[in-house]
C-alpha cells in the first residue's frame, strides 16, 4: 500500500531533500547549501514525505514580516525571522515517479496545520503560470504577477489567508 510518512525535516535528510529539489526544478532549483540553510534555520516550516525510507517529497519555507516576497535574498534565509507574521513557501516538490498520487496534498495539509500552530497570518508563495489553478484548489488566492524573474521564469503571487 502506498502510504508516505510526513515528518518535520531532520539535519540528516539533507541529501534526500536536495535529490528531490534537483529532480523537480531546473534553473529555479535551490542549491544544496540553500536547502541546508532552510533545514538549519527553520525546521518547523520544512516537511518531508518518505516512502520505504526514501525522501520522495518536500515542502520548505521561511518566515517574514514582509508581504513582498520577490526578494531573492529570502531564499537564502536572509531576512528570515521565525517570529514573522507570514510564512513563505519556497519548494513544494515530489519526485516525478511519485507524482499524481496525492503526496503534495499530504505535504501541503501538514504545512497548513503547522502554519496555524505557528500562528502565522498568511501563507505566501510565487508559482509559475501553469500552477495557479493547482494552488487555487487548496484555497490560495491570486495576488497578481510577481516582480520576480527567478530562474528566468514568469511568476505569480498566491496567498492563503490563515487569519
Ligand atoms: C506540483 C507538484 C508538487 C504536485 O505534486 P503531486 O504529488 O503530483 O500532486 P498531488 O498528486 O498531491 O495532486 C493534488 C491535486 O493537484 C492536482 N495537480 C497536480 N499537479 C497539478 C498541476 N501541474 N496542475 C494542476 N493541478 C495539478 C491533482 O490533480 C490533484 O487534484 P485532486 O485533488 O482534484 O485530485 C509536482 O508535480 C511537482 O513536484 N512538480 C515539480 C515542482 C514544482 O513545479 N512545484 C511547484 C512549485 S511552484
């Protein structure tokens, strides 16, 4: 039976997380060092999906008081404030061979629960045009085109008002 386990990230998960990131993103993917920073500085906002001991999906984030998240530095955790009012999703990724099985849904549900527990006001993210409807399915609202040109792509701002 396919039943992945969702857990908060651990330092020893670095290689597995970087493997998922590299398999799912191209020029917009985070380096091993960026992933390591996210694990070290904000494990409360970083979850893995594991199946048979292997990391098959990840979601990670930073927290900030800013509403404008086009700033590239935040991806390096510069300006991250774990007590910030908002939480910003960077990567939501599932290994291609495990896509379409509900893994990202499990990761996002856990992430939303954690964001509520951490008393965040809004979940913010930027996504490519083809994923606007995907995030709307979770209840995210569209906030217009982003100024970000990260990885050479066009991005859109989405947000989920928690309170
Ligand atoms: C986008 C991604 C995370 C989805 O993961 P997944 O585990 O395959 O998604 P799920 O199986 O949990 O699907 C959840 C729902 O979203 C829908 N969905 C999945 N991928 C979608 C897509 N590309 N566009 C629109 N809807 C999509 C599914 O049909 C499902 O809908 P349902 O609940 O009505 O059945 C995955 O395709 C991925 O890793 N892509 C590469 C990295 C990426 O682009 N991440 C997004 C960062 S902006």
